[in-house]
């Protein structure tokens, strides 16, 4: 009887002395650090969030030759090409800028070499995909500004 009471007492104490899991249930956001390749361009209607098909599509062959390399020391190295045909791809940009990423607000801030700074809202960040809003303009002529985004896949 004493053994049974002792077991129940220990079991009861054990149940109430466990620490809360609240602190361990936080979701770790994937890292923005890495090398990213252009994958798609998407336009989302400001009216209802639907995809504007005429302004959206896959990156072309020359776009896919480019990349953005975001390193952990705050450097954004961008390489970009223009053209539509592999044999006609021309280097358009090879530059490095300073950047910061605020995971709480999901915004990336880039300081360009001409001294200007631009803030890009991050629409999606996973282990394999990164999408940010490049511009907010009326793309479908309905009088409401739409989001134009760049979608990258991790290399």
C-alpha cells in the first residue's frame, strides 16, 4: 500500500512539474542566406490577389543563368543576364550591395551602390523558394495597384 501511494505521489508530482512546451514550439523560419536562381515572375491582382496570367510566367533561359547570392555577412551579390536565347544571353549586371533581412516584418532592405535604399516585402520564404515583391503598380489597368514579384529557387 505504501509503495502504491508513493508511486501515485511521484507520478502526480511528475505531471505538474513538467515545464511548458510553449518556448519549444516556435517555428524556425528558413534562412534567406544562400544562392538563389530566378524561377518565375508573378503578378498578383491588388483587387483580389488572383494571379494576372498575362503578366506572370517562368523565367527564360537567360534569366536562369543569373542568381542572387545572399551571404550571412549582409552582402547581396546579383548576377543578371538579358535576352531570350542561350546563345544571345548578355551580362546585364554583376554587382554587390549591402542588405538586411528582418524576419519579423518579412522585409529585405537593399542599399544600392548609388546610395538609394529599397525595401522589398518577402511574400514567401521556404527552404527551396524565395519570393519578394519587386514593385507595386497597376499591371492590369483596373485602377488598383498590383504586386509584381520575383520568385527564386535555391541552388
